[in-house]
């Protein structure tokens, strides 16, 4: 098995290429869970190739889309879902710089994409640390969205990593072991 984050990222990208698209099943589980938990306003993400596409949730929830900002310090800002009309440097749609912002305090749940998650909720992201800067100020639901084949027993974690409370896969919702 891989040992450091770079090796895990290579492993996850290779694994992900061979996986079927489980977006419909994951989105069905997520929708039921979010309704049960009373979530209305949800920070989602515009999927990159290989990620679970959660855009179908826009039918039942007020979705928000993140925009990565790099200056003065890297951070995410939150915007209405339908404003995500320009391509980011990462290859996903994002809101333009002048899109209206929604404060984090108005969000009920955050859905996080990732290359892999472990059963404790540690996320293997793409290395920018954007979600790790956003999550410490958030008190709502945090859900990692991933294919079940990419949930592993343990990933390397840094002190600044913020584990999620829940994992959503094609098999359903599972509380993490944090």
C-alpha cells in the first residue's frame, strides 16, 4: 500500500479510472439523508472527471458552489449554484469572481469531493488545503462523497486535516469512526 499522500494520490487516480459512475446511487442516498437531517442549504461541488456528480441534488436543495481564491491567502468563497459558469484552473466550473457570496454561517451541510477517504473521515484531496481552511469555522454536517472502492482503512493525516462526519457512497451513508 502507498505510504505518503503523493503515493496515495497516484493510487486513487489509477483506481478511480476503472470505476463505474455511481453518481445516481450516491445522490439518491445523499438526498434522503440530507432531508432526514433537515439540511436545506448545501455547499456542493462541480464534479471533476471521476468524481461523483452531485448536481442532481439541485432539484431538492439550495446548492452552493465554491470558488477557490488564491490571494491574499488561499480560501473558498461560497456562491449560488447556478452562478458556476466559468472554468477554474482545476478544470471544474466555478462562480466568477464577482458572483454574490453566501456566508458559511448560512450553510447546513458541506459535501466534499476527494480522491479517497478513510474510515475515520480523513480526506485525501488534491493538495490545496482549501477545505481544511474552511471547515474549522463550520458547525454543520460534513459529508465526504466517494466511491466505496476508494474508502480505505487509514490515510496519512496532518494536524490541519479536518475529518468529515459522514461518508456517502453507492452503498449508502456511513458515520465515520472519528
